[in-house]
């Protein structure tokens, strides 16, 4: 089995040319008996994973059942956020548990950040080639 | 879409004028690339770059769940 998955950067606005390419990663989230195919933005500067409100709803999560409140920062500080743990399947790799700050903000992308996406996967960016590679973390 | 009329006019230019046109367009394209961020405009950043406390709470919860399952 290939232990490395390669993806292309995605252009998001052709009028912006080179500036619009973003590292979007397709993955499938599972919560209870529901699953949802999503596109996550790889954000190495983000401390946490962020799940937009609508994606959580489509996964069957119930806002009122998530009782751990989280305080986000920046533009997201104004929105309430709650903790949600889901399973994620990426490419041919084994399923991992991802913990999200499920925000009531709807206009945000699904963000894959340090806690805990980048603790589960190593990512190598080749921005000049508009490519990135994802590898499951190595067991020590 | 560039009109055929404009193309015809450009073709009539002498060599020096053609080079000036190329330089002008190349400069404009370069300016457009570097002026994507306008002064005085607001660009929201939707990235939780300093959510350290939230990260700790989330990792503690994940560890607690893992411990409970094992």
C-alpha cells in the first residue's frame, strides 16, 4: 500500500492568478451512523481544526448535545464553538479520530489545523509545483 | 475579447512602438499581481492562529476518549 497521497493545490479565483491556489484536501468524516465527504483547508497556522456549523448538522451532530464550549480567536471569536470528535478517512489510510471546534459560523471553510490534524498526518508542501503530499504519522 | 480592429492597428506599429506596448502590458500585469491587497481595505482572516487554550481543551478531550476506549 502506498503510504503517501499526493494532491494538487486548487485554484479558487482565476482572476487572482497565482495568488488563489489553496491546499484543499478531500476527506470523509464519520459521526455515529452518518458520513459526509468534505474538503478541508490545510492551515498550518491554525491551532485547531474548525468545523463549519452546517457540516456538523449534515453529519447528524446535535448542537445542544455538545457541552464542551470552546473559545476561538480572530474573526471566529464572535461565534460560539463547541467540541466535536469525529472519525476521518483520508485516501487509502486508516481511519483517525479528529477533534473539531464546531463553530456556529457558516462562512468559514473546514479548517484542518495543528490540533489535531497535523498531529496525525505529516504534510509536505511543494508550492512552486502546486502539489502537496500527505503521510500518516510515523509510530515512534 | 480583443477586436480584430485593435490587432490590425497594433500590427501597423513600427518595431519600437510594438516593444513599448509589450513593456506597458507586462508592467500592468506585474502591478496587478502585486496589488492584490489594497491599502485601507479590510480582509478578514478566518484562522484560529492563537487558540491555544481551545487546542488544549480539545486534545484533553480526545485523550480522555482514547483512554476510555482502551
